[in-house]
């Protein structure tokens, strides 16, 4: 007989409900509106590194509520947040479930640096940590690997990857080499008792964030990622609100997907229309609630904080 019982203990499920209440209290106290948006869309994520589940009705399960929430904001809803399910085609592991809970919120008038402060306040409202460390992508690479990720040659990056145990990386792109180094050499040695932020990613990894030149003249993305206890928790942007640039990035994503032999998916033209109508200056962040709850409930298995893992 198959095992029909929850993967998480009833005690953990009750604690999860309490944590959800604290999440809502945090945003209620700041007058941030809770919203709900569809899980199904005619558009999908064009990101080269994300794969969307497609339904038989030619809709896609959302990898994030981002596009719908930005359409709400362009309509004038103001600061808002959402707790919902998201879906990504990735191998199930102790840290990832194909269906997972995401917390996403947007703040008008704030840039990514200001949002980092609120992300730290939010996480501190649920769990404790010893300190906060905020360093740029370049600083983390230089401190840990003695490499400038913006100016290092491809050969330098290939050599560094081989030193970190890469089996074969001679044909990898620059971003693939950097992604390997950050996942293998940097993320594992981030201080586990500190809330660590990596900021100012290479411009080639801007995704949906703005770009700028840093003080050294390198093109960087105004985005950040947050880590705690060895887990990547959040990904935030000073949001791109230029419709023409956003559409160009969607098309660039599709060109890269085609070159990589991946499925070409429809991009969200309604988001482009919303940005053309006008969206405010804002920053936004997506946070993996299940991972945060793993830390809060002191477990290293995602299955122990969700009701059913299969």
C-alpha cells in the first residue's frame, strides 16, 4: 500500500501556519497589500535557466507571479505582496520541490539597496542570525577566489573551474563558468551564521533588473541574492520598467534558448503593454518560503516543511 501520509510532521505544519501569519503581519504593519494572481498563463518564462510546466490547454504554470504582479502595479495597485505556489522543472532534491511556495513583494520608490534593508528586516522577523554581510559579486569573487569576474579572461575562468573540480569546461560560456564558480567555490563558504547578500551581478546576468556602470567602469546589474545557513533564499531587482528594453531582453532570451536547443516559449506581451502604459520606479524580490521555513524549523529537508512532497 502506498504511503499516503504527509511528508511533514503535524507539528511542523502547525508551526508553518504560525510562520505564515507572521509573514502577513510583517506586511500588514507596513501597509503592503496582499494580492492574488493566476497560476496559469499563456506566456512562460523565457529565462535560459528556467523551464516551465506546460498544461494540455497550452497554458504554463508560473515560475513566479512577477509578470502578473507588475501588471497590477502598472494599474495603480501600489505596494503589494503575494504568497503563492510556483512551479519549475528541476530535479527534486532536499532543497527543491517542483511545486514550491514563493513570497514575492514590490516596493514603489525603492531601489535594490533600500530593498535589501527590508529583506533583512523581514528575515530577522522570523529567524535569528549573527550578522549581515553585503558585498558585490566582484568583492566575493576577489575575496574568495582572487578573481575579478568582470575582467578575467575566459582562460583564467576555465583554469579556475578546473581547479575547483570541473570535469570539462572548455566549451562553456563566460556566464556558465561564473555560475559554476559561484555555486562550487563561493556559495558553500559563505558564513553560515550571517545573512549574506551578493549584489551588482555582471550585466549579462541582469535578467529583469536595471543595468549601470559601477565605479570601476564595469557594466553591472542592479540585482542581489540573499543567502543564510547555506541556502539561497531570495533574488531581488531594482526593476527594469522600460518596455522596449524588456521586450529586447525577452527576444535575446529566446535566441539563447534556440541556440541551446531548448523550447521556444511565448513571452508575456501583456507585461510589455503594461510597461508601455507606465510603471513606477520600484524594486522587487522573490523569496523561497519553503527554504526559509527549513531554517526556521531547523531541518535540512524541504519535504519536512511541506505537507506532501509527492
